[in-house]
């Protein structure tokens, strides 16, 4: 067990599988950052709205790119929603986003991973989109829209006729994107206490 996970266990008691996954990923990310030397894979990219050609790859959510991107995602979400953790609300565990139950998708530019998104099946005809994230220096270049479109295509492959998602009131850019590409508001379907909007789209 990582020192971060051990520390969390001492403060808060035994971890659930969700907590174990989260703290294990977070510890791995911090260990990686501590050891990392300057390399081309992690130089900041500033696109300033320019179109970027990206390569989309299906990968394990707990692989190297997933750990790095989700670590950055968690670092950004926690200050927006104090008290949030993967213990609360809907999950995106590795087994939930691995075929045939789901998929995790990573966007790469010429220098390394810059974004991700996942889908997991809620039932035979419905998928839920999770963990949509684009690195700050790669935003405003259409990457989130491309990731969203690609994961919708994958949901279709899995037999989904409908995809759902949620988002909070501290993420207006995400809400705007979802509305722009055809998501409509629905009732709370997953009990996420940190969400303010629940949406779906027919595929």
C-alpha cells in the first residue's frame, strides 16, 4: 500500500475499492511527478484555439497515461467541489470502463497524452460518460468535443442507444459543450450530490 493510501486509512478508516483505486492512482501520479525529469512528453503545450491533430487510443484507465491525466483531473476537481472524492456518487472503476462493460479513451498529441474520457454501461441500452478531461494548455482546440464524439461512437459499438452524464455548476465550459453537441437536461438519475445538471443524448 502506498504511503498516501496508508495515511488516508489512518485518518479515515478502511478504504472501499473506489477509495483504494483513487488513492493508488493519486500516489502513483505524485511518485511519477517527483521522479520526472524535464522531457518532451510533458512540456506545456499552448494551442490558443488552434486546431490540433490528436491520436485517440483505447487504453486501461489505470495505465500510465490514465494515472497522469486522472491525477490532474482530481487536482482540478477537488478545489471546485470541497469534500468530493470517488467514494461519493457514480464511479469509474477500472473494471467498469473495460470492454465489454465500457472503455477509457486517451487523446495524444505529438508530445504525449493531453486528454481522456470514459464510458461505462448502465444497462444494455444506456451508457454513462465519465472523466472527460483536457489538459489546461490544450484547451480551446476542439479536443474535448472530439473525445466526446469518439466515446459516443464507442458507446454505439457496445449497443447503447442513449448516453448520460452529469456536471456541476462550477464547470460552465463543460455545460456549454454538452448543450452544444445535443445533450438535454433530465432528472437526477444517479444521486451525485456534487452535480447540478444531469443530461442525456440519443445516439
